C-alpha cells in the first residue's frame, strides 16, 4: 500500500476501489479531487455524517434493495441522520429473502434424497409452504441421474457457503467445505470430461451467487436448468440487456439528485419519483451536497460499468 493510500479517507479508498472508479483509470483521480474540495469545506464532521458516509459506501448496483436503499439514503441526507434501514451486502437481507434462499437449498436437498427425507421436508414446508419452489426446481432438474446429483451437490455447497458467510476463511468448517468442493468437482470431471456446466459454474463463481445480489435467483435457475438439460444455458440463454436495464434504473434515481446538487431548491423533476427524491433531500447545504455527490459518484461508476458490460455482451451476440 502506498503512503498516499494510507492517508486517504475511507470514502476516498472506495472511490479508487477496483469495483468503483478504480477500473476507469484517471477518472478515479478526477472524482476524488472533485469530492475532496467538497469534503474540506465541511470539516469537522460529526458521527452522524460519518455514519451516513459509511452507509453510502455500502451500497452497490448489484444489491437487490438498490432502489429502496437510495430512497432511504436520500432521506438520511436530508435529515442528516443515518437511516435505520440496513444498507448493502448481507445487511440488506430480510427474513423473507433468507426463507427463499433456504427454500431453494432445501428443495435441492430434497431432490437429492434417496428416501423419504422427513427432516428436510419439515424445514422445506416452513420455507415453501405451497411447494412452489420445490416444484419449480424439480421441473428444471427433470429425471434424476448420478451426474445430475453430483452437480446439484456442488450447487448446494455453493449455497451453504453463504449460510456461514462470516466464518473465518481458515476455520475448520471452511477448510472442510473447500475439501468437499474439491472432491465433488473431481468426481464430476471423472464422469463428465467435457464438464461444460461445471466450467461455467466455476466462471460464474460462488461469489456471484451471494443471496443479496438482485440476480441471485435467476443465477440459481440458470445453473439448475443447465444441470437438468445437460447443457450450459440450454433453456435460459443470455439476455444481454441486464446491464442496460440496471443502468437505466440507476439513472432514474441519480439524475434528480444531480439536479438538486446543481440547482438546489429550484430543481424540479417530471416524475413522481424524481420529485420525491428532491423533497427528501430538502434544503441544500455543504454537508448535504457532499453526501449527495458521494452517493452519485460511487453509483455512477457502477452505472457506467454496467452499460459497458452490456455493450460488450451485445457485441458478442451480434457476431
């Protein structure tokens, strides 16, 4: 770590992060310098402002509660009080969403069971009382085969990883988990030398299966349906438009904030959503302007990246 990096504020480090402006080279320096001017003006800051900064830095485009989180942060900025809503990553997971994740996992375990797995059924019934998810997964997987069973076991291990996400990497439980993954993958390769589905699953990565991702359940379905038909994305081809759609959602929320930053209370928007955002932000002052500018900057980097990724995927489909 360079001496410059060591002296940066936490929000500055987030600007330079590889998943933020860091991927766009010199643009990171430009954004940091612009925000640093606003930052210097508001010194010193209190704990409330610092907590809001931390909450802003916790939000990313991939989060399933992106829109609600932006609204909550606009309200926090307007009131200069941290939002009580849990923002970003695993913190955003609600009980209902966890139940849906467990329903997927338990449905997979139920499908794997070779006999009447009463213990699994009892838990699954609590998470999926109408058996909709169980039926959905069974239809995608189709008739059971030994190879399918190995693939499903591999997916179960990927989901299990997120049930103990805060367990230390070198803990016994994660060492055992990695050993199980290695053993299952070795068995899959021995039975399926081409292992296109496994290769694709590994490229997708367990990290992209994190439950707080807005595409988590679609990714689960892509993997499960691929296992069922024996071909990667055999029944769920790439859409190629997800990045554009996500970027447009961000623009709907960020553009009114930019108007507020630039025009203050004279800003007006031609949508109910935009005017609600302006109302939540309230009367501008230097602290609010910094917070709003940071929120826009961090999420704009994601908007731009989403568009570029979608463009590249669209180009692949057109060739």
